[in-house]
């Protein structure tokens, strides 16, 4: 089934317990701030219904039904490239697949680990995951994923918390029909626009933490769930908003990070995908993170394209685009954007088959390298763009000043730039830069889809150290490189050459 935008929005009138800015939200779609989250999420339903994009966004399931292509497991590099194209298309055109971006990765991570558990433990989790997939496909439901626990005392394991035991989601009761869970998840993107959520552990567990080893799915209007939305970094959609905050007011950049509280929420067994198998908690976390960073790298690619573009625009509008030091900065911004882009694409082409499953995921080292490259250099990129633009990026007047007959002539005269460039164009470009590099964007760019420490950990764990050491051993003539699949297959110098080489004369310097 492929829902229309109208059907999707109607589905959100489900009496969920959601709060924003201290007040209960009765209708998320019409809320002055959260409504932008819904407009952003609705792009996931706009594209599949547009004939121009239908082939990209719609696929056939095993029953031959049309479903959202993101609900189909990736089995080949081409499948991952299709996902990548979906992410890039929506972000470049003002959407963002923010509604499904975490949920689909949580679904595939659940399936990957279910394959492993069924194979090793004789469980039947795959049947549950695939039944739930059909449920999502049939209803064309908006799905998010919840991984990050609130954690409490970070120095203590989940079961050792002293204030209380609910800083991590845990199972508090097992019943014949299902389980009861309690705890909270934080930083969960676009929750107000989702119909359902898949909840996962955010770390490895020991046996003493087995009650915290749980993966399950539930509707967000289930009894016992309370959603507290952070203040969305958007403004109401009017002419002033599109002038002053061109990204934040646009439907495609509406997001809201939420705290989701679970107070004795009942989950039926057919929606439970891991329960007590603590040895597999780490697998869920790693599988999800590896899959989700493909989305993150796509988001970052479009963000850097925009940052490089607006820096180039303000340089041109300021009349400084031909100065060597400005071109150096612009060249760096272009290389930065393209490096993240091509490494992200390479992660799909050089994908990895998940152990015990037929699902493929992006190359772990590639995606984490791209994400680290982006996050580690982002503040430097912002600094360069601000340097090119000048202090006006902070103190630029507002739309109200531009439309006021008393002040507009003054702005037209004194805030102009290069001859031939309308003052309005210059001011619009500067407002875009200010909005693009706001505090929310800078913090989110560093921490979204995992911290810098997480990327280093994943790269170290996934790096081919055998290949690296073989390269060094071969060059240093240290035994142990001969069986490496790359360096071990390289030829030695022909013996006929080495036997005819004359020894170096004493004192000869290379």
C-alpha cells in the first residue's frame, strides 16, 4: 500500500500523549512548531505518489504489492545505491526521509540479529520481524527507531544504577501474552510524525543486564508512552520566516528530537525481537549504526553542497570571488563536500554481507570514515564560510526591516554588494548562511548518527589491519605477508634481474 499525504496526516490523530513547550499537543499536524515536523515527514508520502519519482521510491514486495522501497531489505550494492539515491533526492529537494530514516535501519538491524539468534539459539525471531515488516508495508506506516537511553550515571552499567533502575529501557514483567517495559529514550528524531517505533539497546550488555537486552516495536499512542518534544529549530511558515530562516521554515528541514518515556508499556510477543539474549545486544547496536550512517552521510553530503554553494554566492556578491585566498577556501569546501560524497557512494559499492544473514550493509570503515571526516571538519568549514561572508552573517537585519518603507531604502543603499547584484539576493544568501550554521545545526552535525569517538571505534574495529601490516612487512622484508590476499599475490622481482645486478661499490650513496 502507498498512502497519500492526506492519509498519512490523518493517521496522526491518534490521541498520543505528546508535549511541547510545556503544553499538551492535541493535534501535531496543526501545531505552530511541530506542524513543520509533519510537513517534513509528509515528503516521504509525496515522492512515492509523484510519477516522476515513483520508480525510485516504490518497489514490489514478495507478494507483488507496491510498497515503500525503504521497507525492502537491501541484498545487493544496487539496493544500497537506491537507498542512497532516495536519501539524496529528498534532502536535495527539501525533504529528508526523516520519518523513516531511523526506523528502516532499526528494522534491518532487528532482522540481521534475528537471523543470528535463530541460527545459534533455535529461536523464531525472524518470523516476528518479517511479520512486522508486512504490517508496516500494508499500512505504509511512518516508523522511527529509538536507540539512545538517558543513561543516568555513565560510569555504571544499566543494572548497577543507584538512583533508580530505569535509566535504560528494561523488561519489568514477562507475561503469557507479552512483556512490560519501563525506561526512556532520548534524542529520537521526528517522533511527532511517526506512527510506530522500534526500540533497541544502545550498548553491549553483560548477563547481569539481561533485562535491558530487549528489542521491540510499538505504536506511539500505546498506553504508558509519553513524548516530550524539544523545541524544534523552526519558525512559523510565512513570508518573514522564509526570509529570515529559509531552512528552518522550510518543510524539508523540520525536525524535533524527543524524549520518549515508557511507563509500564505492554508489548505483545509478536512485536518482541530480542528479549534477554544479552550476548546479542552489541550486535543490534553495531548493525543499526552501520546501516544508519549511510543515511547520515547522505544528509551530510547535501548539507555540504549547500554550505559550499552559499559560501561561493556570498563571495561573488561581496565581489571577492577572484581573490586567491578566497578561492583557496572555496576549493577546500568543494573538496570537503566531494570527499564525503564519494566515500559514501563507495560504501555502497563495496558493501558487506552481514554474518548469518543475506542482508548487506554499507562498508563499515567507509561510512564511519565519511561521517568522521564530516564531523571533524565541520566547524572549520563553518569558519571558512563565515570568514568569506563577514560579520553581517550575525547582525543582518530582518524581513521586517526589509519590508518597512522607512528602512528598506536604507538597506537597499547601504547593504548592497557587487554592482549588478540585487541587494535582496545578497541578503537572502546571508540569511541562508546564518540559518544553515545555527547552533542546532552545528551541534547536530557533530553528534548526529553517532559521536566522533563512535566513528573511531568502528573504523578501528573494521579496518583491515592484516592488509596494512602485510604492506609494511613486505616492504621491510619481514616474513608474514605471503598469505595476504593482496600483497601475498604480488610478484617478486625476476631472479634473472637480481642475479645480474652488481653489488654497490663501497661508499656509493643512493
